[in-house]
C-alpha cells in the first residue's frame, strides 16, 4: 500500500497486506517507506494505529474490504471484466492488486508485488492519467484494441521525479495517452530493457475512466535482480520479533 502526499504529490510505500493461499488469514504491517512518509506528513492509519506490530485477522480488514465491491452487487461481474479477471479469480486481494483500490476519500493506493524471485514477470495495470490528456490523444486512446503494442517514453532524464509516459502510434503521429504506475517507474533501475507493453482490455462506459484501458507489461530484470527489491518495502519490525494484533471479524460498509 502506498500513500500520496496531497501537497507535493510525492508517493511513498507505507504498508503491506498479505493473505494465505486459502484466504483464511490476512496480515498487515508497516514497511520502511512509512518512516519516510511520516516526515512528509503521513500519520498511522486509524485502523492500524501502531507501526511496530503485525496485525492479523480472519477476515479482510475493513480498510481494504471497503475498496472492493461485494459479490452481491449487480455490477460485480462487470467490475471483474473491466479488470480482465474471471469470476473464479474473485479473491479480494487479487482484485485490489489489479484495481489499485482507489477511493476519492483518501490518498491511498494498492499495488501488486510479483510472486517469486523470477527475473521475468507479467503485471497488469489500469492506464493512469487518461482524464488529463488532450482531446486528440483521448480520441486515439478509445480506439485502442486488445494486444495493440504501446511504447514507453523515458521522460526527462534530468528530472528524477519525472513519470514515464505510455505512448501509442497513429499513422505518423505518436500520442502520450497516460503514464506508468509509480511502482513500475521506481523499479526502472532493475530493468534489463524497456518493458514490452500491450493493451490487455479496453472498457467502454459505464466503466469509470480509471478502468477504461487495462495494460499488461512484460518486465525483464537484470540478471540477479529481484522484482521490487527496495529497502522501503522491508517490514519495520521483523515477524520473528513482532507482536501480532488479532482483530475480530468486522463489519464492511455497504
């Protein structure tokens, strides 16, 4: 989980959500990035007030459960389709990892960690920034088709905070249609080459604009590298010395 400073727009990874393979237990703990985020104004979340313990629950914590539509909702199947997930893949953690779990009421974002230690991995992400692109680029964006290749623009090499943009070609014109998620941008130093990016799915309204274009990126890392192996993603307290805080099953807001 990451937090974005609403004043500077700086992005900090602050916590980690894990679940068992059978989703019988969920764990949350703060990570090293939270220590840097506190200096920028981040405060521990009301649901997880202590930063030096691990939290354990038999149900998904409400902070996360409220970011996933319940299966009883009529739009739930459409929601899974927008994310290119099957009904059999309706694990809420998998949904959060692909959707980002955005809510207009806060500045938190969920992002996935590739499983295993492979030097190659495939990752899906909704294309960011579609609401802010010029009209011509927006017109081209809605004409995208599944498996259409996209390219990555390096951005300003002199600006360490510059976001990598995603581009699409139309005839002899190249349009910026969005940007890579921040977590991929920060992992760029481990890339062996620029990611191979394709359109996974294009969703028409009533899909919200943040789900309008779903992309997939094939990442190849340098030999010996691990995906997302950042110091900021390490737990603040190692599990062997942590005190687990058990939470009783809680109500999820409708």
